[in-house]
């Protein structure tokens, strides 16, 4: 539960450009996880 909140606080402390970069990295990592799960589901 404290994950998303602390993430927002950290983004607020960091400058806008860096926060945007962190968001893009987080989104890319999330998409990679979804792609990996989809790949595992299709393989089995």
C-alpha cells in the first residue's frame, strides 16, 4: 500500500523532467512484465 504513495512523493521531490523519465521507465518496465506474462501464458 505504501509503494504508490512513496513513489508519488519521490516524483514530487524530483524535478519534472526526471519525474517524467521515472514514469516512462516505470511504464516500460510494467509493459515488459505484461509481455513476459503473456509470453509465458501463450507458451504453456
